[in-house]
C-alpha cells in the first residue's frame, strides 16, 4: 500500500462499503493457506450473524489472544475462496513498520453489527 492519499470519491461511494464491528468468537490456525493466516469466526449481531474470515495476522496475534476482541470488517464484499475455506468478510487492519497487520477495532465496546459512520 502506498502512503499517499487516494483519489477523491463521492460520499455515496463510501456508503456502498458496509463496515461493521463484530466480536471474534473463534480463532484457529489455517495451515492450508499459502501465507501464514488464522481462520476467524466473527459474530456481527442478530441482523448479520456469524461470518468466517481468513486473516494474515499471525505476526501479532495468537488464536487465544483474539477470542472476545471486537474488530472492523467489510461485510458486503463477495466471498472469496481461500484454500478449502470460503472467506465471507474482509477483516480490516493497518500495516506496521515491518508490514505486519495490526487489527482495527473500537476503543470501547459497542454493539456487534454497529456500522462505521
């Protein structure tokens, strides 16, 4: 990813991306992935339910450290097949100085399924 600003978009374009908060209910190693990754099951509340995701976050997180943590994810991208798993949401993060992903989540607990606004 580049450090510069992207092209300007309309606010309606931003609204098309549905970013929600969810709580990680389950995390486990994903040895079938090409790059080191974890399989996540995330609860986005009663309207969306639980969704699966594959995340390349093994540098900073272990499965046990993730359960109960709230994260932000894009919930309206089409699913992607990653090895034997169908990843249903894109968990969001930022690259640190070494290029390893640090998850994004709220600073305080919020209801699962709350939309980024």
